């Protein structure tokens, strides 16, 4: 592997001439090439190391070794941080035990990630979007903390205290070191994820995904599962097509709408409000395709290996969205802040919900946004984005809960309501994430000043005026209602069984 030399990259410089020829940084070229290699390796992995003819041990070992090699090629010896972070937390899981491992692993994994982010940002390349080694560490941090909470739920908590999701994900036995490293560092997800649960990954390695995803409520198997194993080829090709379109958009259209132009003094002083709102929306929309490219490529890599099958839809079509990270149609047509968040970086949103929102006793929304800012990094713009998102989210929830019922009575009125809420959502999202792109404090404040902090002030006023129903209280009410119905159904069933038993005991004429 070529050394980094003076190229500014910590990884291989083997592709330096090619990167100069196409005017892209060698970090970015290394990342894309390694992902394409991973795509080809996934096809080979599915065809020649199929679980029906290869042991789980071999599949774990090959997936781990290939992943570590790709990490070394991209990041050089900085990739050792992946092993060091994983190793420390595995040791903590063993010595601390299931009762407290989730707390220690959360603090240590997050602390290690934050230290690496601080060193990378403030000591090396502030403001540069290079393919730095802390990107994969963000995914590994998710996996470590998810596993620790799932082990805690399965080994230290009573089943009646768990939510249905926690019950389904709970792990009863400690994974071996090889299984643990394979989960964290496999070649399919080490560079760009996505996050997936430990149970889903082990089911994939052991060849049990088809059985798990085809079981229906009544315990019988879907008839389609008795036929040949579903092929991921159509899904992979479709996602690669989206990758191609997204990359083309990013390399052409994105450059025409730089986000920084939103704070250009001439533009701010001469353009009217409508023009600025239009440009704000288009500039942030144009910034999204690079994420569409990276996440769809990551999803295609996993699908090509046979990972990601999620059963069949109501029309009998195969679903390869088990670990998908986004839904572009729902993102671009979102009519609420929550709808946008739920379809953007889906697996990360689920992670925040499982390790923070569902377990936080007080102010779960605020806690989740703060944890989200910490996980993303140490740029001030990240914190400004997520702190801004808190009042906007709460205000959007209050408006929706208090007004939506009046706009869904007729199709025409609902269509008008959806159009208005779509415009409001797109502007609010764009306003919120500008600091996420600008990164620094001064340009972010300059942008907010140019908008007179309007989407800070209005949400606060809405929160003060409109009543907000706590999501936790609403969830508890729904849970109590379900429990009451279960008790009533059980009581009815018991009474019915007792009645039948009494009838059976009545002497019948011979």
C-alpha cells in the first residue's frame, strides 16, 4: 500500500494520479473505489461463501479481514482506532457485566469518538470534508452502544419491563470476539454503514434471514419462502441507478447553488424575501444528492451480499429495505419536520430512538437532539443546527396536533393543507441545516441574522401559545389502553372457557 506522502491523505496514494486527472481529492477517490471493490466483493461473498456451503466462522473471518483491509487503504494506520475503540468496549462489556455495560460503553465509545473528532477537526483540517477516519467511527459507535443496550435488555432486565421493540432485539448471550469484530468492521459497512441490529447481522451470516422475515403472525411460513432464495440483483441495479443520478446531480447542479451564497451581502441586500426563500430551498436541496449517493451505494453493497431482505409487501414484491437509510420520495415531499427526519438517515434515527428517546425519562426530544449533535462531531454548526431543531420540532408537533383535524374533512382542503405544510417544512428544514453546512459560528449567525431569527422566534411563540401533548404521556396512554384490552380479552376468553367447561360437565341423556 502506497504511503501518504505529502498528499494530505492518511490513506493510500496509489490513486493519486487518477484523483489529479479528475480533479477530486485522493481521499474521495479512495472512498469511492473501495466502495466499488466492496460491491464486487459482496457479489463474490454471496455466490461463493453462501451460508449453505460455508461455515459462519469463515464468513465472519472473511468479512472482518476484508473490512480492515479497505479501512487501511482509505485511512492508513488511523484505521487502528476502529480496533482500539471496539476492543476497549468489548473488554468493558466483559468486566462490567450486563447490569451496567450499556452505561459504560455509551460513555466510553462516545468519549473515544469525541476525542478523535476534536483531534481531527482542530489539529488537522478544520472545515474540510475529507473522507476522515471519524466517519466510520461514528457507525462503530452506534453498533457498540446498540449491542451494549441489547445485551443489557436480554441479560439484565425482566422481560415484562421491556417494550415490544426491546424484546425483539434483546440478546441473551455474549457474542464471541470474532462475531463482535465482524459486526463492527465487516467490509460491507465499515466505510459508510449503515447501522443494523446485531440480530439481523447474525441472521444474515448464518443464513437465517429468509426464515426470519417470512414468518407471519399465525406462525406459518409464507408460501413464497418455499421457493428459490430471492435475488437482490433488481434491487441492487435500481439503487446503483439512483447512485448514478445522484452523483451526476452532485457534480453538476450542486455547484450552481452553493449554500454559502445565502450569506452573500449583495444577495442579502438586493434580493426580496421570496427570492431568498427559493434560493435557500434549492441550495439545500442541491446539497442532499451526495448523501443519496453514499447511502444508496452502501445499501446496494449490503444487498449484493444478500443482506437487507425484508420479506414481501402486500402485492407480493420483494422488499430489500431492511437496512435502507433513506426514502428520497418521502424526504422531498415531507409535509412535517418529523416526516423528513423519519426518512432521512433512517437507521441513525432508529438508533437515537432506541438508545436515547425511548429510555430518557425527562425531555426525550431535547436529549435526543443534543446526543445527535455530539455524535455528528465538534463543529459549532452541528450544535446550532440541532439546538435550532428543538423548538421547531416541538412547535411543528403542536401546530399539527391542534390544527390538522380541521383540514382533513375534504380532499381539496387536505391537499391545500399538505401543500402549505410542505412549503413550511422545506423552508424550516433548510433554515435549520444551514449551520450544519457552514460549520462555523460567525457565518451561521450571519445567516440567522439575515433572516431576523424568525424561525427561532415564531416556534417559541407557538410553544407558549398552543398546548403540547407529551409524546411519552401519549405513548403511555396507548400502552395502558392496549394492556386494558388484553386483560379484557383474556378475561372474556377465560369466562368463555369456564362456560364451556361447565357445559361439558352437564350430564347428557344417553
